[in-house]
C-alpha cells in the first residue's frame, strides 16, 4: 500500500476508501449487512478499539504506528466481535457459495431469458469468477491480495469450482444432499454427515453422525439423500439455533472437502464465547508449518493471521 498510496489514505473514511466504495454510504451498507445477518453488536471500530471512525492521524505519528493502529481497529470490531476486515470477507464468501450452489442445483433448468433460452444460472459463476480472479494494487473486493496472499474470501471459495460437489440444503422439513458431477465419468465418494452443537468443545463428539457411500453419476446433478430435519434434530436434542450440519466427503486420491449448513441465520444463534489456544507447532518443511489448536466451543470461522507470508 505504501508504494501506491499516501498514509493519510489508510482509514475507512479517507477520500481514497470512500471513492473505492463508489458512493459515500458504502461503509454503512457493509455494516448494516453484517448486523442484519451475522452480529447483534456493531462491527466497525468503536470506543473499544484504538481508532474512531472520525479519528485523524496524530501529529508527528510515523507511518508504521499509524498503519498498525488502523489495522488493529479493522480486526478488532466491538467487544472482540471481529472487525470489518474479516467479517465482510467471510460474509461475501458465504453469499458467493450460496449463489454457486444455486447455480449448480438449477443447471439443468432451462428458462426463457431475453431472445434466447438459458440453462442454469451462469451469472452466479461469472460474478464469483470475477471476484476471485481480480488482483489489483488497491483496496478491492478481490479474494487475493496484490502480493499473492490469500484473503479470508479465497479460503472460503477455494472449492466452489471443483468438478464434484456435495451440497446440503433444507426444503421445508426435509434435509437434502445433492451431488453434482461435471466430469464424464462416474466417481465414488465417502461421505461423513455430522450434526454439531455450537457449544461443543475440542473433545466433544457430534450429536448426530451418518456415513454414506455415494456414487457421483457422470455429468449429473441429483439428490442422493434426504431425511426429516425434525427427526434428526429430535434425535440430537438440538434446536435449529443450537446445531449446524457439517458435510465432509472424500474422493479417492483427492483432499477432503468440507462444507457447512446453518439451520438458522447466525444473528439468531446464541454463539458462545470461544477461546482458541495453540497447543503445538512444528515445521513440516522449510515452507510449511503444522499448527495444532484446541477450542472451548465452535467458532463460525477462525482465521490465523501470519505476517510476511507471501501466499497462504
């Protein structure tokens, strides 16, 4: 940023940032989106953080101190609830996943669109691809920083264009799992369907567990499993705001894919205070570190910030 901007630009209400939002209410709209869907307390910097929305650089303050103060405010938010730097990226990622899942679910549906028929929901793919691929030397909604480092958004979206996807959704009282295969050959997958309580800690077991052996039919999008959501929640002693679904599946020779389904909007969930602790660390090789954490409950998302790491 220092090479392409002035230090006075490094705040949410600077002329540069307001211009990048394209209109003056951009920051307020982002905060309103987070408060509506994700949090019940303000997420943009307030009194608990170093920086106030109308604050200015202190006289004689050097660039490093000023940038660190602003960065702390961006990740602090209010009462430790997370700041706009992460929350906006996470919510954008979840919204994009919903769009892409919907596109894949309706890819066999053809509708009249202008002078022609359109099959599927290709617009969601285009919008997501543009957001992922941009890599500008400026504050943007892209998923990769200018130097190549992955943002939260890129981690959230890293599997959405996989040729094989499993998607879970609710339709009324029915919990459904759909398999999507864009490849011309059939594939087998081991599926682990888990229901977890939000207050589960690192030593807990899932409230509901089912293993499935599924076949991905070639070039198909089909429902492969369904069950009564009421029955599953009853067996698990869970309410809609108490638990979430974790869907993990592995195709032979590939890494596992994990997705989640919230049964209630995050703002309606009584998310517990989470304490995450690093318990072990080791270097696997000169470019890869293995970190092991434990937690007191489930976090909606967790982010490890590593300075001076160029990619991920």
